């Protein structure tokens, strides 16, 4: 079995190849060519942690993939990353383990950020005076890094609860070439930004419907398990167009689950990313529409990013 | 991260310690002290294989466990074991990977066989003139090996489809000290045995109600996913007492699922192994009752066997 440590995994990562494979993966998923069992969730309340286990198999592939990824939110105080995890590839012909990627959660973070980039290509409004990033962690950084390749705007607002973390993010984003505004008031961010990404494990809404400008796009990345929520339910209900990675997952435990379960959403407004990619049609009809993308993370993304690492 | 290969895992295996931990695990599971998400199943029809992914966490433990195990039934023709897989332990405090046990499916096979032993202690009739083993593979062997410690009888009937595999099993069982009868007629086995273990991945019934003697116990190990079935539905319906590892799993995709879904079973006849162990009461009321145990395999068994390996 091939065992790669984090550095070896990152050395093999190639952004364009991975993005292309991820797009193919979203399409295959929406065309029912992927076996992707329900996500397993474990909760560690005392340690302020959670873990999810995803697996997937794209019919015809040589391998299938199992991924264990967790977030332990007290880890930074121990000098550890809050994201942890690994991915494994197994032969789809014999079941033998083929590769163990000890990526410490990086591949999950990267494929999530690249899903954000794919969504930006599909949904971003033409005129963006500032990007808004809700959260200051790893995903908040990776989203900004990968948005740079598809959005020209170099002005960013960032929201966080912790002033120190905000300052750190500011330094990071300045090094990435952005003019940075930090705030602890999410309404201020919403009022200044037309492309917003939310990346926190929040269990209560951070962004409110009343603060969002017409024409804004929001990518909601944080809510990937029951109980998590970053957007006010009314804000989700207000969106003109909603993209989801998986209708099954997002309606069950994604950002849109609250509005969905309260029957505030018309099914016609919701499309899977894979459907939209296959049709190659614009999501946004005009510059006044509010668009929303709900990313819960799919096993097929893990399949595709592992494939991209092992192909190299 | 500690990485152990198959031999290193087996060197650390201690049967009595593991059995004790498994019993504690079954009890904890039935007392709702275990997080055990729904099993993930993947199916590889072309390769005649399947894979299941289990995870579990016993509240208060230092670690949680994820297990990937598969059966690829064409493997023997490639000189490979049909059982494949590995188990992993992760910190329940930080999410960091702690240990990778490259056991090639052995721990799954062992904890399943030991569940068979635990069931035998609970359900075996007093007088057994012969043990019946349905199937000739690894699990068929391990069951016999571990039954020896709790059942005195040294006469065994074994059923299989392949004459060569039957001969191989005969040699194995003779070395284990058994007088061995081989047969390709399952009714002959049923008519001669009072303690039967079924261990095949069959998708059609092998044992029929009409052939089973009063007072027989049957442990059904093979059916652990939708579509698998080793016992005629009427045979399951006829059982006086049914033990299950998990009522949720067994009623959904275990051996009893067919009879359960056809509403042929009274709930009062069904108990979880963990409930029975906690009560410490005999399952069998008399020597005429037919008892049945349905083992689908629990994540908590993986948790406990990994714990027993890592404790050593």
C-alpha cells in the first residue's frame, strides 16, 4: 500500500487537474453514476469535535475511496489544526487497500474550496466590489485563494468573532494581494459584499435576510451536519436560485435544510451543481437575483481528488 | 500513527480478553451508550464484491474506530483471500489518527466468530450430537475453532457447493480434532445437527424449515446486506427465540429481515444479545425450542476488538 504523508500529498496536488475531475464528479453524481452511501456522523460533545465518514465509487473506476474527516474545534489551543483526517483508496476489483493519504484534512479542505471556485464560475454576479468571507479558519483562507482565479475583485471583508484571528486573516489576505476590511458585525460585511462565502461551524444564523443586497451570491460551506446553520432561514427562502451539491444531503442536513423542512423553498429554484454543469447554462438570470450555493461535501469529491493525487 | 501489519495484529490477539470486551460492547450498545452510524455498503457487481464501512464510538472512550471490510468472492481464483479490509483508531479528543491495523479482514472475521461463541454460550442446547457448519470459507473455520471452547461435541457436518473446498474443510476440521462428515445436501446436515452456523454470502435460502430438528440452535452469520439470505423465511418465522446483534440492522438487512418485513415475527420473541447478556438469563426455556441468532456485525465489535489489540 502506498502511504503518503501530508507534504507528499500536497506536492502531488495540481489545481486545474483536480478542478476538472471535480466537475466530472459532480456531473456523474447527478447522473446517478456514483455509489455514495449516506454520510456517517460521530459527535464528540466533550471535546467539541465531530467526525464524518464518506465513501464513494464512480462506476467503472479501478478504485473506491473512503474518507474520515473531523473537526475538533479546541485543537488550535493544543497547537493542532482543527481539521484532521485521511483518505484511502481500495481496489474495486479485489478490495485490497491501495493508498493511504495522510492529508490531515487538507484534501477535504481543498476539494471544498475548489467546489467554491466551481460555484463561483456558475453563479458570481458580474460586478463585485468586495468579496465577503465569514470565518477566519483554513477554509476561509482556501476559499479566498481559489476564488482569485475566477473573480477579479481584490477587495475583501472578513467577519469573525475573535479579534486576533481577524488580524491573522488580514495579514494572510494582504499577502494574497487583497485590500482587507475586518469586522465583527456580519451585517456590515453583507452590506458591502456581492459575493459571500460562509465557512463556520456555527449553530445559529450569522447572516440575515435584511442585510443582503440584491444580486448577491452566497456560498454556504459550513453547515454539513444536523444542527449547523449560518444563514437565517428567511435568507435561504429569499434566494432566487439555489445550487446544491446533493439535494438529498442538503435537504437533510445542509444550510437549506431548515427552510426546506419548513416548506419555504420551491423545488424549481433548486438545482444540483452536476445538473447545471452538464447543461452548461447560466444559473443567474439577471444582476438583481440572489443566488445561494449549499455545499455539504460529497463522497464523489473525495473520490475525484484522491484520483487526481494518485494519477500524478 | 502506529501501523500494524496482519501478523503484528494477530500476534497481539488474545481471545479471552477480546471476548470479554465484545460482551461489554454488546451490552453498551443495547444500553444506548454507543454511537454507531448506519453501515455504508458499496457493491461491485462486475468483480463479485462488496464492501461495508462501519464506525463506532463508545461514550467515554479515548478513541473511535472506523473499519473498512470487503468480500470479493472471485479473489481465491487470484490467490487472494476473499476477505479484505483494515481498521483504524482515531483520538476522540483531537481526531488525530492513532493506529492503522492492516488486518486484511482478520479482525472482522475474528470478532464475528467470537460473537458466534458468545451466542453459543447463551443459546446452545444441552445435548449436541453434531455441529453443522454451512459454508467452507474462513468464517466457517473460525466459527468451529471458537465453538470448541464452549461446546464439547467433536462431531461436525459441513455443507458446501464445491467438493474440493469440502475436502479442504474436512482436513482442517480433522486437525482441529473433529470427526467430519461432508455433504452437498443441506437437509442432511440439518437432520443430523443441533447446533448450526451458516456462513455463506448466499442470496437464496440453503436451510429449510422442514429439515430442522426441535431443539436446534442456528447462528446465521452470512446475511449482512440487503438481498442476502441463508434461511428459508418460514424457518426464521418458526424460531421460538431470536437473538439479534442489533434489532435495527437485522430487521433492515439481516437474516431475519425477510420474515420481519413480512410481519411473520412477534417482537416479543426477539432480543438483542446485549440485553440478554445484561440480564444474565437463559435464552432457551427447554430442549425443544428452536433458537436463532442473527449476526449482521456491529461497529461496536470493531471498536472493542481494536481496543483489545491496542491494549496489549
